[in-house]
C-alpha cells in the first residue's frame, strides 16, 4: 500500500463533547492525528464526505461515497463511519474486484481515554494491507465480510450473523 485514501463520514469516532450544549456532536475527523501519532510509513489523504451520526446518513450520502470510490485511483480505501449503519453503507457499495475497502468506527469517541477507535483504526490498517480486493468491516480486532456481520447492541461489538 503506497497511498491510502481515507473517507470520513462522522459517527461516534469523531464525536466531541460540547459543554455549553451538554451533548455530543460530530467534530473534525480524528483519523489524521491518529495516523500521525502511529507514525505510519505510507502516505494518506483524508477527505470528509460528511459529518453525521450514521443514523442520519441516507442513500444520497452513500451514493456520494460510492462515487468517490469509483472516481479514485486509490487501490486501498479506509472509511470511518458510525457503527449503527456501517453495514448498510458497506452493503450499498458495489462489489469490488480492484480495490480493498475497509470500514471502521468506534463505540466510544476517539478522544476518550478508553476508546476502541484507535484500536479499530489499527485493525483496519492490518485488514487493508492483508486482504484481497473487496469490501470489509474491521471492528473489535476482527475482519468481517459485509454480508455476514451485525452490530450486537448487548455485547457492544460486531459479530458474524452465523453466531446469532
């Protein structure tokens, strides 16, 4: 992987707390600062598609993601995304035969001390560098095929559908 294209959509991984409003809102993408802190040895470009909670994403947002992927010469693409509809967006994309596309996110904002976001970004990088072309989800230390994954709200992790 010589260069990585990163598309951000918002979601919990980018949420910040606004004291005056007493609520969380999607802030600036954190992935650049995470990768710089990891001292990665490849070039990357970050492009924000939107800054939304994933429950607010719709098919026009998904179409924009698909168009960016289609128009990019990047062979490896990381998409940071909210966890509630991550698999919906991953399944919206056409099947890939030329590119490795990996979705990741977080159950806790990346700015939190005990976030899973940084670990999930690291897992996604491993999946990106070791997978055949296709669309995957990288969460909780695992790679998932997009047609066999769901978010388990009780365990607060992604699991395969055949473990239901």
